[in-house]
C-alpha cells in the first residue's frame, strides 16, 4: 500500500489549527448538511459515533436533530475534546469500535486523508449493527482546483519543475465503488460544490492552514515556496479565476455519502429474469422484428 499522507503531520496540522482558532466554516457547512440529511430519515439511532470531526461541530449538529440517543467522539488526540468532554483516542485510520456495536457512524471531512481508505470503510461497516447507517462528507475532485493550477504553473515557470502542493481528492465514482467494496447496502453518493471568494491567494492559504489543510503529502518538497513563486501564483490566480470585482474564487467540492450495514429487512434488487412485464410493454412501444 502506498503511503501518500504523513499521518503524524496531519495530526500536527489539525492541532495547530485548533489551537490557533480554526477556520471552521467548511466543517460547519458539512455538519449542517449531514444533520439535515439525517433529519429526514425515519429512524432513531441509539448509539452514534463521530469519527475525527476536529471541532465536534458535526457531533453537536447530529445531537440536535433528536435522532440519536448518545453520540461519542473519536479523535487522534485528547486535545480535540471540548471542555468537560471525553473522546476516544485512535489514529485516523483506526476505527476503535467493537464489531456490530453502534447504530450510526458519521465522518466529516477526514476520510480524504487516509492511506488505506478501503480498509477504513471496511472497519466502519464491521462496527455497525445490522441496518446501521454510515454517513460522511468527503472533499472530492474539483476541490481547490484553481489553487492547484496556479501553484503548478508558477513553480514550473520559475524552476522548470514542480512539487505537489495540493493533495489529490477522490472522484465521486471512486467513493461509490469503495462503499460497494466495503460491503455497504443501498449506497448513495452525491456532490455539492461550494465557492468561497477571497481578496487574494494569501487569505485563502491562511484559511487552509487554519482548517488544518496544510500539505501533508509524504512526497511534498520540504522547501517552502519562494516569495517570487507565491507572488507569481497570486498574479495567475487573479488573471484566471477572479470575478469582475477583483475577488478570486476557490472551489470546494464535497461528496456526501451514505450506506447501510446489510440487514434482511432491506430492499434488495430483483434477480435477473424475475421481471413480470416485458420492457417493451412497460414503455408501451411496439416491438420491431
């Protein structure tokens, strides 16, 4: 398995962001969306778990729906706990739950940072009781595409080469495939795209650090970008991705995921050949010979 992400650095980035006052607007958006989606499900979940929610915003939003009995938090460091709050400490790629022990698992904006994402999905499914639900928000392809483009262009222009500065994000089809591979029933994925505007590239990069989203790639360059490269990237961003008022756009594409632990009560697809009506009859079309 390729080690794409430096897990220790991810923890460092997230803790630094938390201690400095996180830019949590994107996490708050994901928390509200996940809570709204859960709110329309006619089900009560006795025991729920939030996996690596950073600030706990999603756990609080889920609790406010009235759909859960208790909700627990799993984090990679005890310092992610709020005042008087307890968290279970486990690495980002470990789901520290007994098999078939919980009814609901929620993962907000963390699964894009796992090296063994298929393995994490399998762990989540095993931890769910039959007919338990998994919901997640995962940054997907298209996220920060503007920043990726201008950093690559500016560094290539200056040095003739470029180091990866923005992490790769998964495609919605890849996430759907992981749900099926992980053994989830009734998998659903869809994407919502959010555009955030900034005065320039510099407050955008400041916000990314405050989100804990500084570059954690193992293959990253250890040398920071030269000031001239950053200034050129800012020029390119303004040229290519600015609105008439001069502000630049940053895209965040979030994949929303749901899947159920299999249970005999769930709807199942019909077996091939079991249809009781011909397609032509259903469409009210005449057959051609």
